[in-house]
C-alpha cells in the first residue's frame, strides 16, 4: 500500500496578510487591534484561507508603523496586550487558521533601549550591538553605501551621531539603526525572541529584509552606480551592504530554532527584483528559508507573455532545487492590484490562486479595495516617494459609518475609501458574481483540487499570444487554467480533448459548460477547466 505523507500546510495553504492597524478596531481609537482580528476570524474561515501573517504589532514609536521595534517580546498597547495575542492564536487555531508573525531583526527603533544604551557612549556595553564607524577624515560617511528609505536619492545609509562623533548604519531611516548580527549576543537575543513567540504557539515568521542582515566586516565601498544602471540594479549587485554569504548562516541559525518546533514556517523577505537563481539560493538544502518572498506580480505588467516568461523561469529554477514557489499580487509596501482595473484584477486573482506555489493574499484585495487617495494632511507614511498609505486604508466591512472598521465616533487613522458603501464585504457576500465571490470560489477550488495546490505546472505552448494558459496535473487529474489578457474573444485549441468541463470562470457564470477540442474565452476572461484527455505539449511527448 502506498502511504501518502500529509503535505506541509504552508505548501497547500493560502496565507492572508493582515495589516493590523487597518483590519478591525475594537477600542474606538481608530486603529485596528488584535481583538479586532479575533472578531473577524469567522469571516476568514468562511473565506477559506489557511493562515494569517500579521504585520508587526510590537511596541514601536510607529515611525515606520511597527517596522521599528522597541521590544521584541511585547505588544504595542495600541494593539492590545499579551493575553490578546494568546486569545488570537487560540481562536485562530480553533478554526484551523495558522498565525505567522512579522519579525524585524535587521534593525530596531532608535528608541529601543538597546540603541539608547549603545549611543550613550563609545564604551557602552551595547555599543557593539549596532554598527558604528568613524567618519572619513573629511567628516563624510565611512563608505558609499546608499540609503534605502528613498533609493532614488543619493542619500547615505549612515546617520551621524553628534554625541559620540561616529556614524551608525541605518539603511532605511536614521530612526531604524541596524543591529550587528556579527555579535553573538545580538543573535542570541533574536533567537530568544523567536523562541518566545514559538512557545506561545506562533506558527512561524515572515522575516523582514532578511537579505540585509550580514554586512561586510571591512565596510568596503560598493561599485558606484554605473551609467544606465538603476537603484534596483544596485540592490541586486551589491556585495558588501547586503546579499552577504554570512546572511545564510544567520538564516540557518533561525531555521534551527524553528525546527525545534513542529510544523513551523520560515518566510523571508528578499529584495523585489532578485534574479530567480538568486531567490533559489535562499532555500539552501532545505536548511534556510521555506519561502523567500517573490514579489514579481506586484510590479510586472499584466501581459500574458511577460507573466508566462517569469513563471516559466521561476518554476523551472525552483524545481531544479526541489524548492517551493510563492506568489503575491500586493502587500503593504506596494500599490494595490486593483490599479489594473476589475477585469484584470480578476484574471490576476485566478492566476495567483491556481499557480504552483503558496499564494499570499493581501487583506482587502478579495473585495477589490482601491488605492485610496490620501490628502496631504491625512498622510501617515514617511516613505513619501512610494506613498504606501493608499494601500493601507481600513478594511471595508459594511456600509455603516467608517465601513464597520471602527466606531462611528472614532476617526480612522487613514481615511476609508469613498467607495465603501458600494464595495464592502457585506455587499459582496450577497452578490454571487462579486470579486469576493470569485476569491471564495478560487480558494475553495484550490483546497478541493490537489492538482491546483500540489500539481505540476506546464505552460501551454500553443495558446494565443495574449492568453496565459497552463496545465496543472496531479496523480492523473489534469486541469487547465486559461487567462485571456486581451479585450478580444479568443478560441483555445485543446489538442485531443473531447471532454473539457469548465469549473470556474472569472465572470462566475459558466460553471459546468463543456467543450471538445476548443474552448472560447470572452474578453478578459479566465477559466479553470477539467481537461482529462488533453494531450501534453508536443515538445514533451
Ligand atoms: C517592510 C516595510 C518597512 C521596511 C523597513 C520592509 O520590507 O515591509 O514596510 O518599511 O522593511 O523595515
């Protein structure tokens, strides 16, 4: 008898990102909290996701909304207290929903007691917990490393501390000094923090900016940006400021901690534009990251040939390493996918939830939340050049004041979209053809069909150019996904297939339709169909 090992939950499951400030407020301060997430778990269970990843909720001055931590083992009062965390985990687990925490080990807040101590004197016992260097003789920063808060400017990654007369490294902002991962005390403190949450039943971590952890001990200059090169190229090519070989050792150390607990997941944020082979390296031999994040769909144009080329390369590179892909359409750092319009967003949702690899769904995308225009006097995010506020606005639950996100007398920390009375969870729940209905159907289909979660991926060679079509196959079950990214109807030839049956269309009105040898796709329509007897690509025969 063949015994099947139960597939790992984070491979078959779908992860939903909650930005806690914006999900649900329960204490009338206009900022979401953990009790708010608990109150919405029934919705998440109904939707059909498997895990939530919660952006940081630790104590923080909120200069970068939680990505600037002052205590790794606490909760910021705005989000609640430790018992609220325990209640969240217990309630989520009761519904078979896992809870993944955001972990930000590369930098702390400048107000973290460790940094306050570190900057108090050159002789401070915490001096070496951060990265301090003397100025050059002319007083300028120690080297040419570029700051990342706004990669398009010439800003330095170093911030000067008047009091002790040295520079400290702060890639993202002077308010986010970088920890010195070469220091074993720092690493131990970080591992202790991870254990603290794992002991409280957290199911894993999404590690922020993991590829920045190691730094060249000699602080060598990076090659200056050559003509024609962009700040993105700089990040990919940097050898001293990030992308260090010792970072892999640090990740291995984290992974060893997680491996002491059953069934945990280690996700790591790596820079957006890494070539696929470089992404693959972050998996190691199964001893590094389970999922180094792939952000390509947040910025690639939604065009069939472009998407296909990326997926083909990524899937092939990872398959070679026995590594598991992952995909997302958006997150708290990128404009929302709804910018492409509803039809295309539907196609992209179908793609996200039918590709090989763990899907990440960003809160609110399931109802097509817009990028909300935030007027200057309401802006919150310090990263002006991207303007991340529009994608972080309160979840639109219903048509009541403040969209049900917070009490009508509270002022939401970011404005609620003007469209909320029309577009909200409640209104879309009762509309069988809404975006929400599509997400729920897709999530249900992915859960029901192992071909979609675990199956092989193979692009269809002979699909029309503006159609991205692929087969997913698992243990004899063969499904076809075809996404028409054009405004024209197209006909798809299904070689040898006499018996195709549509399981789902992005228009949500073609269930059960059958076809033989061909299938028609309407403009901007995507479908998932059973194609039991469809021939594989000629090239593969
Ligand atoms: C987080 C951002 C944050 C940055 C610095 C990122 O990758 O996702 O929101 O501003 O790290 O911590």
